[in-house]
């Protein structure tokens, strides 16, 4: 493990951020991190309980909000989509935060619930029934269905038709469990029930879910001499009211309290966690004293109940008829450790078998098998989540140690160190975020090899496996990019494409845009592939335009059982290879292409981009030997060229209805038919590469005609995406980057950045809305938003009310075309 970056608060004379007690943080599947601090005002001598939300790619761009909680915040919890956040405090108030206008740096609290005066000690969203397990032993399989399988898992509560009902569950310090349900109409149904008849103090609690739709709550009063209690909670809706039923499950005593040598050594239980939200049968316990801790892992198992011989003679037990009971058994325990200050558990739903565990305990470790323990001496240990064996270690003073010394053998440095008070593992367990006792946020890389020596192929295989998982689930993969070196990029992109092409056609269509976005983010990390980033983002834009324009076509007769107009367009354009655009048009039912004049005119900017890009590609064909030139990969991409060809036919038909919607070209001759010329050349180029396995080189005649294009038409400048100001490319040299909240860093650019400068607009040049293709001027006056991943910029509010434009904007209103989240930009962005 090593530090990637550290972000801290600016020291101010009158008000400062200080760590809250307790300090809590949470990491979402979209790689957003939420954590708490208390804002201390020296003049008024009061504390404001703050919630901070950052995107890991732009940690300095922190969104800080006064939570409105009157008492200290005790819990933070993201939902399964990573777009909503729950916060709970020591006064029993729970708030649900959601994005304002789908912006990652703008949040508001709209709904909530309260158990007045009763501090919340555990909080969780209800399970939505979605669980996709990873099979580590099958990571080499070709089918995604073998690597990742849908686990049969029932939602905590369902609406009519089986749709999961949203809501949350909380446990309070007095032994109450409260459930709040979010109805589709926005109302909140809340119910509160005691966990058991004899209510007692709950100092620690955690929530997990069973495959049958039940909820399991674990509680402890904080004393190691008291049992850890478990309860089954069932939630239902009866007569429009929420109902809670509870049932006591088997309890356990920690092993250290029954060991005569340690009976009174660890008086307090300080940490109580299920190993995962959907693994209610495995729990992690930590007992501590002033200086030391011990950690135990327990598992709930079904065991046969022995039957007395007398009853055996009366009614012999045969086969499966033997009575069974549930019993907690200890799996593993650590020796005496330094005092544990924080615990972070993995989120990957890995399917563990005995074989997997044996492999993991031998030499080869998979990232999701480890959990993190932070200690008061400043160190962090990664241990196996079942055996608790050491996998990797990090010391706070890592800069004082030789780099080549094995991490597991490095001596501990003397002197007190700042320690983590709250930690969270990323969703792939390749990164760890910790907030220390000074309120500073640290981002740690966790090696895919977990400190063990693995060959390059095995490391690539781990990264590829996790990239595929993110592609299937839709999770953000920023934490995987932390480990990608420039030398790996080409290999990873090729392997990813190979695995994608092995899937069935239906799955390929579902993942078609996600894999393009993933390739773009990988290529951004190497100077030899940086130009391809432009191509991949242009391809995302092309796919979105093609889908939108085809969806506007309507069949002439609504009850036509034939294919949709868009499908017929694709079929006819692929069959008819004529270079004359008018001959292709004859084979189409032109009545299906009739749209309103206002609709056609509103699409002119998108149509213009299609025409400009086709002209740019054809003009760059003579320079195809230069792979660093943007657009190079399109010249061999038959599928993309086929899309351009289809769009040119559609545009030609629309031009007959409204000529002003056609793309505008600056030609040297007034009599030249630019659309026909470009379609003819484009078709010839498409014929060279329409079959992926039989790509031929363009003939000399085609290249000569493309050489003449600059003398016939003015070649436009393509507005490629701006360079992303994120931090990922700055972390490849493995040197610690120090940042400050609220201040954009003045980092020296990576070598990749300088090569990208040729494709972007200079700071003083006019800006452009990359998705609406509208010019914003040198100093835009409209509020804009930018993508947290690709840097794409677009206006926050739509300037057009036409239905077709709204349909286009709906494609990226929640997320960018690349899948990244939006963040609001200042008006003075440059």
C-alpha cells in the first residue's frame, strides 16, 4: 500500500474544520466520498455539524453543507445507486440527501424521519434484491455469465408487481428499530418497534440482509462480558401502514472473554460489523482495552441437534429428518494487536468456496478478500476477511523507508503518529480512504497483488476482471485506474475488447457505450494512446446522435408489423453499396422521414457536427499513417463509418423538406453537391473495412480524391474534448500529491497532458457546449456543468424547448455520455 494523495483543510483564524466525534465516512459505487467534520467558530464558541462530499477525481472540489443536525452525526450511508445519502445524528434525526439537478457538487435534503431524542447507532438502506456475485476461480472464463452470476436475493420489501420498495432501517441506543419507507408519491411511512421485550442499552449495532428478504440486526451494549445479540426483523405494509416484526436469534460471547488468560484483558467491544450487508451469517468483532485490541470472526451455521438414545429407539432419526439448530462458531481470531481505531470492510460480493479460501491463504490474494484495520500507531493492516491473516501493511511514515524493502518486513518507526478515525474501502477494494484525527483525508492505493510478487499477466488479469465487473454493474472504475501504468494501457484495451467480443450480441449491445467510455479512460493514461481518447468520445457522441435521430422516425402506418424505420434504414444501407446517395434514398419509404419544420431546424447543430466530422475524416485519410492524429481509428472502423453513412442518407432526405437544416459547407464552386461528394467518398472508404476480418487498404484513386478535398471544401476544425483537470494522470509516478480543500491544485501536468494540448482550445478562445454544439463565447454568461471524468462541458439549463431537443438532452441529463457524473462549474471557468 502507498499514499496516492492527501487533502487537508486550510487554516483560518476564526473558524476551522475539526474532526467530529464520532467521525464517520462513506464511499459510494460512483466513487463519491462523504465524511463529517465539525466547523468550530472561535467567536461564537459553537459547533456546526458539516457533511462534505467529494469526487475522488477532484478531491479539492469539496461540497460542504451545514447538515442541519443539532447533535453530532453518527452514521452516513449511500444507497445502492450511489446517488442518495443518509445521515443520522445523536438526537434521532435521519435525513435523506439527493443531488440537485443531478450535480455531484450540489445536494439537498428533501425527506427524513425522526426518533426524538434517541441516538442512532446503525443505519442502512433497505436491500433492493440485486446481488451480482464474482467467481474469482472463474476469472479466466470467456462468458461474463460464468464470471458474474445473479444471486437469488429477495428485496426487503416489494411493491405490487415485485418492484422493490425504497426506504431505510435504523437502530437506536435504547434498543428501538425504526423503518421508513419511501412511497412512489413521495410520502414517507415510518414505524418503530422494540427489538425485544426487555429493552436494553445498545452501544454498537449493525444491519445485514438475508436472501429471503429478512433483516438481521446485531447489537452489543459495549461490554465484552455481555452477549452479542442478534435479531431477525421482518418489514411489511398492512393497510397502508408499515409493520415491523422482530424475532430473537442465537447470540454469542466473544472467545476472549471465555479464555482464562484474557478474561478481563479486553473489557469493551469497540467494533461490531457484519462482513457484508448481504452476509448476515458472518460477523467481525473487536474488543479493546486502553492499549491493545483483539479481532474475532464468527460464522452462523446449521448444526444437527443430538438426540438422546431413548428417543432414538422410539423414533429413529433418518437422513434429513435430524433436527437442526443455528449456532455461532468462531472462524478465526488474531493475537494481541495494537489498539484498533477504525475498520473498513470490502464491498465486493465475492463467491467464496473452500477452494477459494485455500488459494487465498496460500500465496495469491484477490483484493476483495481483505478488510482493513487502522491502529492508533498510525498503521493500517489488510487482513483476510475470514482467516484474519496478514495480507498487506501500511505505516504512516512510509517516506522514511527504503522503497525496495518488503512491506511485511519493514520495522515500525518510533514516535506517535496521526491515526485514522474512519476508513472506507472502494467498491473494488483497490483504494482506501481514511480521515485522520486532524480531519485530513488520505487516499491509499491497495495493490492488486496485496504485497505479494505476481507476474505482470496476473496483475493485468486482476485489473481486467475488475474492469469487466464494473462494466457489467455500471459502477465507476476510477479506483482501478490508480493501478494502471502507461505500459499496461495497450494490453488492457486489447484484452477488454477481446472479452467483450466473446459475449452474445444482446449483451454487447447493452454494454456498447460503457466499454467505449472505459477504453477512453484507459487511453488517457498513456502518451502513445492519448489521441484515441478523442476518437472514443467522438464515437460515444456518434452513437447517441444516431440513436436519437433514428428514434424520431415513425412508421407511416402505426400497425405495420414490419421493422422500425431505423432498423430498415440500417438494413437497406448495409445491403445497397451504391456510391450515389440518391439511389440509396429511392429504396427508402420517404414518408417515414417526415418531421415538423421546427424539429428539423432545432437539430441543425447536431446535423452540422455529422457533416463536419465526415469531411474531417475524409480529408485526414491521406495522413492515415499517423496514429497520433485524432480520428485515425475511425478510418478502420466499419461500424462507425456505416453509422455516418446512414445519417448522411437521413440528412439528405430531411434537406429536401427543409434545406436550412442541412450542414453548411464552404465550397470553392457554387455548383458542387457537397453531400453527394462526401457520401461517395465515405461509401468507398466504408467498403474497405465493413467486414472486420477482411479490412483492405483504400485504393490510390480514393486517396487522390481525398487529397483534393481541401481545395474543394473548407476543412473545419473539430472541437475535441477539453483536457480533463482530474488528478488520476498526476498519480502515475507514484509520488505523494498534497492538496487543499477548496483550492484547485497547480500541479505540473503529466507528459500525456502536453501531447493533448494540440487538440484543445486555448484558454482565451471561445468555449463550446460539447453536447448541444452551441458556441458559448470566450467568457460564458450561462451556468455550465462539466463531466467529472471526461471534462465535457454543457449548459446547465436548456435554451431550447422543442421536443426533439428535449429527447436528445434526456440522454445525458443524469450522467455524461461517458457515464461520469456532472458537477457545476463557476461562471468564470477558463
